[in-house]
C-alpha cells in the first residue's frame, strides 16, 4: 500500500513537471520525482493497475518533453557557437597600429 502512495506522488510530480513552462522548475520536479523512484527499485511494484497505466502514460509524455528540451538546448548551443565564431572572425582593421600611451603623473 505504501508503494501505491509513492506511485500516486510520482504521477502528481510528473503532471506538475509537464505543465511547467520554466526549464528550471521542470527539472526540479523531475529531480524530486527521481528521489521517489529510487524507493521503487526492484522487479515488481505493487500498485493498482490504473495507477500504473497512468504512470506509464506520464513517463511517455515526460520522454517526449525531454526530447523537445534536448532539441531546443542543442539549437541554442548551435546559435551561440555561430555567434562566437562570428565574433572571432571579426577583427577591426585600422589604417595605423595602436600607439602606446604614456601617462605622466606630474602633469
């Protein structure tokens, strides 16, 4: 019966994570959920069939969301790399080299 409560809490956290738009909060819910899932290690989980089916469906939705987030992160990384490469290619070309400047403390 205790496992039933853990499964219900995992489903609740999964639903909250899926409804969250912020990546940070999304991962916080997944971390909290992972800690609960550690209690359910083993071959069998004793819970109602409906709860287990709901859990499986939530896991599929979480997997889809994680794949979308991975794609978005890779796209952002590519955009940043492109900007960085563009910045390294740019170097100002002046007609004269920079002149050293000497500061006089007395003047």
